[in-house]
C-alpha cells in the first residue's frame, strides 16, 4: 500500500462514514469515555464502533473486544489507549484496512519514548496508514459532525478552521467562536506530528470549501519552507492568521523545553509572514479577532475607513486605532455632507469622519451607510454601536447585502439588547467586535490581506530547497573566510568593493597605495583574527606613503601583541570610499527557514534600535523593495527634510544578488556586508565577512520533533 | 450661601437620603421615565419625589406638580427637562434648599446654547448649589444604591469608580464589571462640567472608602494642571487608570469637533501620566483590564512573575507578553525544583518558568503556588488555566489568603466550568482575565503603580500655577529672540554656551575669532531670519582670518539675496565646540498642561524616529533622570558596545535649569536648545532659540468647554 497524498487521505479521514474508537471506556473520568461521548454529542451520523477488551455496552453502543471483531472496515480509527499499546493498535487498524488513525494518546517523545514514536512511524510507512497525532486533544470536523476530541464539543458551524499546538488554544478559539455565533469548520491539534503535519493540514483546509479562514497557533514549525510554501499557496485561496509563541527570549526558552523544535528569531518569523501573505498576530485574542474578520468580511478594495457611531467617544477610539494601524480615515466631501443634512438626522450629529449620529436609531445608521456607499466614501464601513440599538441585526443584514463597502460592527454598552443582537448579527455573517479598537485590528488584517492578494499576481512560489543540505552546524565546523576570499564572492555577484591590493611588506603596501590613490585604508588579513578592530588591525584615512608604512608596521605589531601565535597573511590596502550612508546587508541560515537575507541601517540603528528586516531567500524583486521601504529609518534612505537621498535601486539589486548568492552557494552559513556604503548613485560593500560550514543532510536532523500537547 | 468644598458637597450628593426627579415621566420612551425607573430598579432606599406638572402617579410614586410642592427639602435634585427650562428648575432647586443638582438634560453649549450654560453657572454661583452635568447620562453611586442614570442600571457593587466623557464608555465599563462579578463603586459622566469637574470627582473618589481604583475615559481635559494635581494626590491613595482619546491626528480632530476642548499632543499627555503616577492605556479594553487588576490585586513587592499553568501553550504566551512589558520572569532555583519533584506532579510537568503542570488539578496549582511562595520565587503568581479546572474558585481563594505573592488568574478553554468559575473567583476578589496576555497587561499596570508609589516618597506636588497668565497666543503675537538675547537667558541659568562675540564688520569678525581661537563658527543675527540655515546664514569649521572674512561677506550677501529687506544686526562669531553627542532640549507651553520640558536625541532620532520625551514643569530631579533614561536611544548616552558614554549628570542638571527657566519666565512660549552637545564630561548648548509671546489671563479663555455626551 503506498503512502497516499495527504490532502486526499485527510479528506477521507475527516469525512469518514464509520469510526472505530479503540480505548473507549465507560468510566466518565477517562479520555476514552470523553472522546466517545464527544463523538455522540457532536451528532456524528456515521457508524460508531467502540472497542474495549471488556466488550459489553458503552454509552448505549455495543462495544467490540478488538478491532478485528468490528463488523466492517472502519474508515477511521480513533486511538486512546496507553502509549505502549499504540503501535499494536495502529498495526491492527492498518490490517483492518483503515486509511487513517487519530492517535490521542500521550506518552511518546514528550515523555522520553521517542522509540514508540519511531515504531508507529514505521508502521505508517509500511502499511500506508496515515496518522494524526499522537499526543493531541483530537479533531473536530463539523461538516461531517465528527468531534473526536475529548474536549470541547463544539457544534456551531462556521468559517474558521483551527490548527494549534495547544489544546487550550483549540478550546479557547472554538469556544469563543461558538459563544459568539461565528462557529468553526474544524479544529485540530498538531501534537507530535509523526506523520501528517502542519503543512498537510494547511493544504487540506486551503482546499476545503467549508473553510474560509485558517487560524493557526504554533509553538515551533516542523519544516519552515514546507510550511511557508503551503501557507503561501493557501493564501492565494483564503487567508491564514497565525500566532506563534516564543516572541521573547524567555518565551523561546519555554517553547524549546516544550517542543524540542528549535525556534528561529521572532523577527525572521514575522518577516516571513509578511513576505508570504500570512497575517501574523501577537496575542491569542488578536489571532481570534483577525481570523473572525478575515473569515467573514468581504475583501475591501482599499484601506479607507468610515466609522458611523451612535457615540462620539467610540468613533474617536476607532479612528485613533485606525490611524495607528495605517488605515486611511478620509474627510467627508462637501456634497456628501450636504446630502446628509437633508437626511433628518439629529441636529447634534457630527458630520465628519468619525461620523457621530448622536442618536440611537438603526434607521439612521442605515440611511447614512447607504448614502456614504453611494458616494464611495470608504472601502470599509464600521457600524460602531455604543448603545442598545434596537433593530440592529436586520439593519446590518440589509446593509451587508446592499452596499459595496465591506462591513464590520463594534458593539458595546448595549445591555440585553446587545447580548442578543451581537449573536444575531454574527450569525448573519457580519463580524461583531466587543470594542472599536478590536474591530479595527480585525479590519486592518483584512486590508493587509487584500493588499497582499492585489500585489501578488505571479505564480505561487516553490521555495522548498530540494536536495539542499543544511543545518546541524557545530561551532568547530565553522570557518570564517579571509577578506580576500570574501571579495571573490562579491566579484562573482558583481557587488562593488573598493579598489584594493594585498600587501606583504611596507614597500608593497606603499606601492599599492600609490597606484590606488589616497586616502587609503589598511586591514589586517589573518585567519587568527576574526574581528579586525578588536586587535586594532585597521587604519583609515591614510594620506601618504609615510602613514601607510607606519601603520603597516603598527598593525603587525599590534596583532602580534594581541595574539602572539597569530599568522598574518598580509595587509589589505583599499582605496578609501567617499562619504555616504552606511547600511548593513547580510544573510543567515535560519534554523527554521534556511537561507534568509537581512537588511538594516548601520551603526546605532541596528545596534541600539534593532531596526532590521528579513526575507526568506530566494527573494523576488518586490520582496527586496519591501525590505528597503519597511525599516523605520527608511526616510534616511529616501532623503528627508532636504537631506540627500541614496541609491535605493542599487540597494534593491544588492539584496537580490545576496539572495542569489546564498541560494547558489549552500556552503555559506553567514554573510555580513557591514557596512555597505550608499551614495546618491551607486554603492559599495566596504567590508565582507563570510562564514562557511559543513552541511548535514536535512534527513540527518532526526524525524519530527515532539510537540507536546500543551 | 457660599460655594462649598467640592468633595463635601459630592459626598452629600452621592449619599443623598432624598431626591426629587424633575421631569419624571410616565412615557417609557422618555429619559425622564428611564431615569426614575433606574433609581427604583437600582434599589434606592431614600425618599423619591417625582416632579411633573401633570402630577398624578408615576411608576407607583406620587408625582408633585412642582419642586415647591415637594414636602421636604430634597438633598438632591435630578433634572431631566428640556434645556430651556433648566435654569428655572435649577433656581427652584436652590431655593428649595437642595445642595446639589444632577442635570441630565442636553441642548447647551454642544447645541450652540452656551448662554443657557452661562445662566445655570451663574445661578450656581449665586445660590451656592453645586451642579453635575449638564448633558450627561447620569450618576450611579452604589454604596447609596443611587442610580440616577437613564442607562444602564448596574447594581453589582465592586471596587471601581468610573468617570467618563462618554456614555458608551460608562455603559461598557460598568456592564463588563457587572457581567464578570467585579462590580463598581460608582459611575459618572462628565458632560459639560459647568461647575463640578473631573478634578473634583477624582478628589472625591480618592477619599471614598468604597472605591479602590478610578477608571477614567477622557476626550479633553478642562484644566490640565488641576487635573494632574488631583490625580497625583489621588495616586498616593489609590491607582488611577486612564484612556484619553485623540491619540492620533484624526482622532484629535474628532475630539476637537466634539468637545471644543483643545487637546495637546498625546506624547505630552502620556509623559505627564508617567510623571504623576497615572496608568495610561491605549484602548478601552486595556483600560478595563488595568483598572480591574489595580482595583483587586495586592500591591506586589517587585516585578518577578511566575506563571503556573495547566497548559504549556498558555504559559508561553504569558511570558512572551511579560517580557515584552518589562516584567522579570525568573528561572527556578534548583532547591525549589528539587522540592517540586517530591510533590507528586505529572511526570510530564515542565519545571521551569513558565511552569506547566501538564495536569488539570486544582490541588497541583495549590501545592506548587504555596511552595513557590515559600521559596519567594516571585512577587506575582499567575494561575494560568487553559482547561476546565474543577475546584478552582476555592483553591484561588485559599491561595489569595495564604501567600505573600500577589495573585491573578487567566482562564480560557474551560467551557461551562470556566463560565461559573471565573465569576466566583472574581467575586472572591482575585482578578480573572480571559487570556494570558490580558492578565499580563493588568499585572504590568499593577507593577508600574507599585514602583511609582515606592519611588515617590516626597510630599504630593502642587503644580497649579496660581497667578500665572497663559494661553491663547495668536501667531502675530509671537516673537523669536535673536541668538544673543537667547544667550542671555542661558547665562542667567548657568547653561554653558561657546565663547563668542558679535561682529558688525569683517575686521571685527576676524578680531573676535583671533581672540577666541580657531576653528570658529559664524551665524547671522537678524530679526528677519527665523531659520539661519534656510538662507545659508551659517559657516562652520573656519580655520583662519581669511576664511572668517570671506564667510562674513558671503553670509551678508546670501541673506540679502534671500531677503532683500532683511536687516542684519551682525554676525555671531563662536568658538567651535569639540566633537560629542548632540541632543535636543526644549520647552513648550502646552495648551493643556502649560510649561513642559522636552528632551530627545538630535538629528535623525528626533526627525525620523520621534524619539522624544516630555515632563510637565517644574521638574523634580527624578523626573529629569527618568527623561534621560526613557528615550529609546538611551544606550547611546550611556555608552554601548565599547562606545563612550556622555555626561548624563550634567544633562539632568540642564533639564532642571530649563524647567526653572520656563517656570520663572512666563514670557517664554517655546525654547529650543538644538543641539546641546554632550561630552564625556560637561555639555554646551550650541544654539538657542526662544519664542516669546503675549499672554492672556487664564480666566479670559472662557469658562468650561462643552463636552458633548458621546
């Protein structure tokens, strides 16, 4: 039996018409009871076969003493037996002909039993049975009313598919969605991912017609490039919102101890999300809000927001947040305001944006939103209720069906009217948020996603580096190249470097300097000196032969004093570059995403403010352009307040060249061009540092990391 | 009758034993009905006298045809009649002997009837009757079960007093508090504040024993210094959390058009909050969360957080947020971990911080928290529930009473168990948050407040500038001083400036330069040249007499070319300062808070990154020290990565001097020392710009601004 394509097998697992539950129990404190109970309470309409060695009856169903006894080939087997029995049960399931199994049991890698995991992995490969889990809370797929999850039982169907590495996150997101009337299409825990993994689920839900948005909570990523490729492909079809924990150092420490998967820095992660159209969030509530907005709002044509409120205060809070998130809050054109004046609104209404009706009337909201839409005032209209608004659900439903703008609702301070109304509105398909600011955060996600889709018209990218060896580099394998070796790399990629020559004696140095023209710079070249400035191995601004000779001598002496055993290959003599703006361009082999390009302003901007950005290589041109524009210090590049601007076009080219270099030269572990000096026209790398390293085949890194249920 | 002290009269208003409701109505759609109904439903136990010209019976109570008919002197009169009748009713109330009136009616300044407002203000002054409102949703004071507010009726008593400029904010905050079991002590709308204003309410609730925290939502501030003085005084007693709308430009526009009160910049506002111990927030949900934490948590002794969770994922989210907000997340000492190992926890428990029990057991939480407290691991323990935790309320109550650390709870993913449990826990006095991140934001506010109280041991400050004229400056009144005049100010405050002389001829310039020593700088001095560099009126790095003479001539020519009519007083010749780090120190007359000191790093840091900070003058030494430390670029001042540090002590002195200057010299509207050059030891202002202006008496600005109900 061959290993089937993940999407197809997931389709059969989720839509199984018969399930066996191995480990079903009649003890209500056991997961085996809770899970069977969930399946029943979830309203599953297929055939259910509890399996328990004791037989008898469980929860009103006949229990079978073994899988063999089950009277048909179950399409899915749910396994909730102690870990040591899981391999046998998995084999039995495969032999019975099941195509998939969901293993809820814990006690594998996370408990020091990687061997058991390897065993079921090998069974999966041998028999072709595909596995979800182990060590998970379960799966819930509402189109098939299949809730094989010990907690919680969610039956409110809606647009959101939830994929998480935490049972609590699954429970929280799906409960919130159920309570609010949003609902979910599915919920799944990742667990230890011995077989099917995050990318497979993304692929499945990307194709699933019942799912309109994918909400992800991750602690680590099993295969960064596979993940991005799946996510980027999915983002063509439908939005993905993500929360990845481990933002801070301690957070990362916690993640490492939990999942064993090595997390790269959060900055690289969030840059990768921007690059591939994934909406990245920083807390679980915002993840939920963004997913809700993305799953329900019509894609807006632009970023112009109009807030219409019954309360001036709530309108102001909405535009405060909107402007801080980069939405446009247009002023109202005079003709529109004139028309509004004929609309019999309250004389106290404030006819600006935010527009305050100063009246609690659903009809006023309706009139004004319709008129605004006719005037094409905004791409998104926020109906901003700060009071009990009678008739709100019907009005919102009408507007959603009759205006071009995308609609969202914020509702607070509305007492009982609100409690009932907000669920009705949400069930009608328009997202309701509990505060204006949370509504705006959701809207901003929708705008960001729409913008991404608009700008990404080329084919989906394939970024998995097949046959690429990487990872697992030990400190002793690293070797930094000498500057002249680094310069060779630059030359191959047409990256400008100052004119130079390598001198082995004072006379030769003076000679070279004379040929290059003054001023010149001297730099020691030694395999024993990783940081030239640490040993005073550099001299700048040298104006004549005497200075060159003196500093040549000084550098040799200082290096010898600092490192008595150091061998010195020579001294590089470079023509000194003209003044300009210094930036840093670099590349690294990220442990999660592989070759990654970095860019930032030089000196204090990087050191003090951490104002850097990343993109996963290979870059497309718009990636490089975005990098240049998105650092906070961009105004310095572009020229501000009469300051000179610099050659951002050549800078973009340089980023593309570095991207090509790290993709084509897998031996590069780290590259630092620091600084790159920008001029009004052109640029030059003034220093190059390359770290090479041995590579290991990706397969050698070991199988799936253990992702504890958490 | 004299105008009574606000706190005393508010005490009598809120604790009134009898109230007359003028405008009471039997029509359920009228505010006059809703308000009377609220008073009854709120459980008011005093005597209620509805007043309506038609008499009869309203809501089961005898209605009187006029205030005069009411059979006793009502301690409070609630007024809900059309605006034009309010002055008469107010006078009648005063004549009847009422000491206070709450005017809910709208239709005053916000509707173009400032005259009506002036009238009731004058009645208040004549008769001594104190007024709340007009144009408000009402007041709710729960210790007296007095809910004279047309919406909502909140009867869940708790620690939070709510003061807002928005009915929606009042409703939302009090409904949230009621739903969650937190409760409120009081809620009040500010409205147009014709008499009693935000500072009076702060003073009252600061003394009110039923209130443990004050939550404020403001759109503008009537009197910035009075507000700060009250708030800072209150902050000695109890915490104040605030949300001020108008963070962004459009937000401010909305506020201006709504309230007519001129808002200063948000940066000045939030700096002022930091200075005076007010917890400033950026959205209404965070305002609520912070107020909840501040009103219920025990003041922690430090900022060390321990997260104990049933879910690894939720623990990680907590520490992510904690670290990004500057809380400490200590590692666990080995002895503690050893003890934990004897506690019969799950073998899957993760014994680090965050501590994941990997088990859903209230008893495990109890054991571990007790042990951690014994080991003094943390100042705050977050009980981080990600599952249904049976017995949680009893366990939390036990811990809160038996450990030294401050306790907070995050609870999600807990289904029905959670719904019931979270209200019980909250009613037991421990704050419950719906996500780990929101819990951490609340905790961070509590830590910030505790730190403020610890650092502020001196007497509360009086910062109202009595007899100070200010404000209302028109453009044509402004006058910038010539640099030599500015230098005089510097001299009076012992602020160093380079040696210099004013030259009126080339010869004189060369002479002065010779005396000072080279290199020198030339600067044009002209009342017609507000920006010297705009007309090339500066020359730097001049190394000899020839250069000085040539540039003296050039400057004259260039200025004449740019501004043919310009009169040139002369050219300032200054000794050029040595290299150093340039910062900006300034002062401005903020429209809300008056004299304010500004500090930031020079050049791109200020221009591109807006990395500046403010303090309201007069500064105390710790204010100046905080300013220096709190800019993002502080590492540059302190010295990073082997870079040199600068004289932050002299910089602190300079900020104190500037503070003294702007307090003692009220004619200064703006002061710019840009740059101030810092050295390893010492500093120098290299340029001084003073703008003076006419002043108007504060009283001339007009009375209270209209703050619309919103």
